[in-house]
């Protein structure tokens, strides 16, 4: 029970950015702030939060770079999905372009923030990570399927099977109070996707965005959306893992160079 408590505590600290976003959505839904549109206010709070997390060393500059990548990836997906009518942002705002408020990118960035912090706090280590070319191709296929399934066949179930086949030998090791545990990486994808689906229900309840069936009144998000979040989690994790891998290789190279200089 103590280990579970410490695990939950570290997870809660890793979720600081998403929690602030949810609190902002809830408070701005219940309390109307004059002279500023709600979506604009949410964006400014997200920006301030990001700055403060760096200032107080809650996040590193390297993690902010990763988060920035996800912000751009998320905005690109949002612009396309809103254009296709998958969901909408009904409220007006100055910082809203082609129907998409800029704060929406922070919702994707908050997932990256959680992953980066959980990786650092729980000392994540991957065993039997597949070759880089397979990871890159799978990530690209999953991401572009979000765009192409509107016109051609939806390959999501094929992509899920491919993910299992590629990662079935991959385990993630994490440490809680000097005790190390292991979990199949595919299982971690499912668990994170499920909890993001729960978060999505909270977000839509507070009007972060609306699906077509929620225009008149709020309804629970269809359980099938878990599969979409599962795929997005896979892409997110693979990007973070690859960047971590590149950073480790760079640090190892620097270490070898320093050793060579010392020998000389």
C-alpha cells in the first residue's frame, strides 16, 4: 500500500500541467471574467503555467522542447479535424484561427508534459526497444491515419495489431522508492489511453470542445474514442522515447570524448 501511495503521488506530480488545464476549464466555465474571451483567458493561463513550471524547475528546457513539438502536432490535427467537422469550439475568441483556439495545442502538450515528468520521476527504462525505422514508420502511419481515414479505409485496427507485434517483447521498468517494477509497454498504452478518455469526458463537460452529438446537451464520450486516444498515446510515447534515446546517445558520445581527452 505504501508503494501504491508513492506511485500515485509521483503520478499526481507528473500530472500538474493537465490538472491546471482542467481546473482552468472548470473555473472559467462557472465564473465569467469580463473584458476577455474564455478561450483567450485559458491560453494566457496555459502560457503562464508553462513559464512558471520552467522558472521553478518543475520542467527542464529539454522537456519544454518536447512539449513544443507536441503543441505543433496537436494544432495541426485540431485544424484538420475541426475543418472536417469531427468536433468544434463554439465560443468566440481573439486567439482563434480557422475555428481552433490556440489553447487546444496545450491539451496535447500536457500529455507530453505528463510523459516527460513521469519518465524522469519514475526513472523509466525500456527493454527490447524495436529498431528505430520500425518505430518511425509506425508513428507516421498512425498519425497520418487520423487525416486519411476521412477519405480512405480506416487502418486503426491494423495499426493496433502492428503495434502489438512490434512491441510485444518491449517492457517498461519503473522505480518506486528504490523498488523496480516491470510492465508490458502495450499495457501501459491501453491504461494511459483509458485515463485520457476519462479526462476527455471531463474536458467536454466543461466545454473545452464539443462533439456533434454534444451540441444540444452534454453526453458521455463514446467508449470507442479510447481507441483513438490509444493510438495518439502510442505516437506520443514513441516520439518521447526516441528523443530520450537520442539524448542518451548524445550524452554517451560526449562522455567517450571526455574520456579520450583525459587519456590524451
